[in-house]
């Protein structure tokens, strides 16, 4: 798809969102950066003082320096705060403390829409699997969250138009997020030190990734990392929850009593249609100002895992050949399952008719003190130790271990390589 067409589609989506979204938003001004005004430093006291007693100092006495640099100010996570650049005069409706930031403002770009021009869902409604089957195709991608005994599915055909859902699952306030430009679907807890925060779409991007904002402090948050990068809460880290991006068919078969995010969102959108047609084959990602890491194609899908100080990426094109990959990350065992049957949300205009890119999930292969190894028999994943059959959710569905559950790797997220490589250039790529 030509670049100008993609940009036109993106802008059109932004205009549509503004027209149908909250009436309280406004188009941001395009003012240039304001020059910073630094206060003059205080002059150190004079080395000679005519009012001092006329007593000669010993020859080896030195006067201690009085102009030592101040201690570096750091954010809550220990990252240094930046104070050597002008503060950008963002829209007047922001009450953000822009003096607090751990990233350069030159890295943050406008996505073409104002704050919440892409409206989040604050009061989500849910329907049964049976009801959702009337408008959700088997092969469509759905984001699955299981927590504290509850299981919910968030179809990408809805998430692609809203990007954020503020929800409560199993009694836990959560924020379910999806960045279409990075193809990253991540869920976080949204309670920090006893306060529940509500999130929205800031209209800003960094490395093409969604920058979220919270309504309580108007701090800005990076979606891929879950870290506050600007404002009062700068340096605060949101806790991730384990989630899987799979096909609706796999979700429906495994969790027939689960619920699905309803199309009744309070907004008029073309759910089921992809406003970013052809984006996942474009090797020049929209509003990505850096040069993509050339070790993989920019929009190659990967499962990215960070444990401790180690980051690894597992390309879908390798997972599709092997179906099962066993490895270690940060000293921990991991096993990744891949199976076909899930379409891309960013390919054709119709998500249901788009190409099959498969789905991948990651787990700890250790169960009750025994490390399991797995193979793919064409239908299920099978452990070599007992011959039990397992599904894409890491649940044993047959054999000696039927009913057992592998622990998901919380830190595993599927996304496009260019975005992950920009945030973690130190990432090792499996198979290279």
C-alpha cells in the first residue's frame, strides 16, 4: 500500500475519532518549542574578605570549592530526570508537570489526534461466547485475560478502534491496552499505592508506540514498557498481568463460559474493519523516526521476553517452523507454543478475511518439580514425559496430566520487531 494512502487512512481515522469521540477534546495547537530560561547561577563567595580578621592562614591551607555540581535528580525507578532541554508548550488543557521527564521531548511525536481523540472504553460491557459468535469469526484475534477466577476476551476488532479499556477483573482494576502501530497487546494493574488510576490515549507516540495518560495526575506512560515517562508519577512502573493473543476459536473452545467485550461501546465504529489496511507489510512504520534494527524485517512479529537484565525475541517465522521452542531467559526456563489459525488485525480491510499469522504463547515448563519438554503432533502440544496433550493456553487437555496448568510467562508480549528493537536494542534474537 502506498505511504501516502496509509497516512491518509490514519488521518481519516483520527478525524472520525474526533467526530464521534468526546466533545471535550480539541485540536492541539502547533506551537514551536519555547526556549528555556535558566536562572543565573549564584556567584561563589569571594576568596578575599576585607571584613575578616587579619590573621594569616597557614601556607598549606586550601579553600574548599563552593561550586560543586548538585546531585543528579532521579525518577522513582532511578532513571535520571532530564533538565537540560526546553519544556515543550503542549496543549493548554494539559495539567502535566512537564518539568519531570526521563525521555527527551524530541522523541515524542503527535499521532495526529488530540487527547482521547481515540476514545478509551471506561464502562465496558460484555456478552456471552454464544452472543459474540454472531459477529466474531473463529479466526479473528482476541486478547485473553485470566485473573482471579475470571476469564475475559477483548477482540482486536474493537481494541483497534479504542486502544484502551479501563476494566475490573477478578476484583482487580486493570487497563487493557493495544497499540495498532506496534501490534502490542498488554494488560496492566492500575492501582498504585492504593490509588486506582484511569487511563486514556494521549494522542502522542514514541517509537510509534502509544503514549497513555492517567486522569488523576495527567502523567504520560509508555505502553510497551508500562513506565511513566513524563509528569508527577515519572519513573513509576505498572505491573503486567499474563495475557494471550489467540484466535476466537481457541478461546471459545477452551473457555465456553467466558465473556467477550461487547460491540456496544457507546461509540459508532466499523468494528470488524481494519483502518490500517496493509500496515503489517509496510517496512517503513508510520511515524517511526529512527532506523529499524536490521536484524529482522521491521514488521516481523516476535514474542519479546524480558527477565532480569536479559531480553530475547522469538520471531514468528521461526516459531511457525518449529511450533515449540524451549529456551532460558534470565536464568529461567521458558517454552513457547505456536499454532496457526489466527488472522492479522492489520492486513486486509476485513480482519476476518486477513492472512493467517498464527498465535504464540509462553510458559514455564516446570510443573510440580519436573521440567517438561514438548513436541507438536499436528493438533496438540504433547509432553515427552507423560504423553499428555496440551493446548495453546498451556492447559493439559488429555492424558495423565489432564487438568494441569503451566504458569504463563508474564513478561512475554507479541509485537512488531521494529518497536521492540527501538526500546530494547540489547535484545538477543533466537536463531541468530
